[in-house]
């Protein structure tokens, strides 16, 4: 995915990126991905194609930027958790903090979130952008896991494995929430990670 060339700390740059992301999300939901081009997005924000390219490579990437942003927040919260917490426990705690943040509401609180995520299952380009975004977030989770464990991720498989478990748990919860009519995402996440915790605890220790 394309990283912005403008400083992320620049308020004007941040507002432009957010406006493009909002426009892309709205247009894809209004018209369908096949009926939206990058020019439609830039016209709505009244910026150039060159400006769009500073922030995003595709309209799909722009439409899913809300998810990239929130997954980055979860990883930052994970990195800030106490060092003596187990990784899965720390990841769940980070998710809880993210979901309860009233100042920056998590994406699942938006009425559009289910619609756009359901669309990722139907549209190949949007689905590919979603998978790439999840993979990049998982790589960052593995980096944070390696720091927490104090190991070299290129030699120790635990960070990547634990990151895969954590990311799989979150995406499994998200799919169940999107497909169902009831419970809220936080409740589904608690259910999924309780199952994962039980499964991990049931694995017998390696024999000496």
C-alpha cells in the first residue's frame, strides 16, 4: 500500500488524506466499486490526481483507510501494554481500549462499516486491498511481539506465530459480526479470544 509522502503530523496533510478516504468510501457505497474512478474521488474533494497519489495507490486503498488507521492504533496500544502481560492477553487489552475510545470511535461504531466490509467479500479489487492491509497490520503486530519478547523475529518463530493468532482472532470476530444480526463486535471479540485462550492453554508443553 502507498505511504503518504507528506508528513503525517501536518494537520493539512492529515485532513486531505481523511477527506480523500471519506470520499472514496462514500462513493464506493453509493455507486459500487465498478462505477467509481479515482477522478470521481478527486473531483469530490476538489484536488488533483497527483495529490491523490501522494496518499493512496488505488480507490480501494483509500476506501479502507479507516481500517488501516484503526489497526495501527491497536498495534500502538499493544506496544504500550505492560511488559509482563502475555502477548494474546495484551492484544485483547489493546482491542478493549480501542473499542472503548470515545474520543476516536473505532470503525465498528460507524453505520457504514458493515456495508463496506461486506463489499470486500464481493469485489475482487477491494478484497485484495483488504487482505494486503491485514497482512501489513499483522507484520507490525509481529514486530511489536518481537520487541515485547526481546527476540529476533528472523530467528524466532514466536512473534510471527502469535501475531498470526491475534490477527486471525480479530478477523474471525469481524467476519462473524458482519455476517450476523446480533451481538456487537466487542462481544464477538471476547468470545473468539476466549476460545483462543482455551485452545492455547490446552496445548501440552514441549517435552524435554
